[in-house]
C-alpha cells in the first residue's frame, strides 16, 4: 500500500509534465498499463519508451489534476486533464481517470479510462 506522500509525489511528477520520469521513478519493473479495453502494455522500460514517443509527437503538453487524490489500500484513482499542443499549433484536450494498483510504494498496474473522441475535436 502506498503512502499518501508517495501518491502525492507521483501526482506532482506527472503534473510537472515529467511523464517519463513518473514511469521510471514510480512503476515496478514489471508494471503494466491498459487504455480503455485495449491490449496491456508491459514493462517499465517499454512503457517509458512509448510515453517518450507520444510526447515527441507533440510540441507540448500541459497536465492538470482535476480533484483530489483518491487512495484506498493498494488502489488509487486520479482524474487528469491533458492539453496537447500539436506540431500544427492546434490544442487538443482530453480528460481521463487513471485507476492504479500499487505493490508497496510502487505502481504495478495502471488503467486509463477516457473517451477517445475527445482528441478528435
């Protein structure tokens, strides 16, 4: 079970737009993530590399936490809003809920729930 201090540090890292650092510093080596009902992605280094590729495809991202951090035992939830500035200068926004499972002080599983149509607007 993570401490609230660890969850806050994770959220602060993401909100500072250090998404790759959040993966490297808080995920277990065997961590896995899933977007909506998509395929699981497995392994901290693979997850960090994919996140770096997503960020390289845009000019910038602004990350905001919407609401409080929710923590109950080994599970936490965070609601996020991301504003992506494309290389074309267009800003696209999306909101998602991240449902997390922790092993001690490290994230072992994270599932993201969002409406993919948000980015098409």
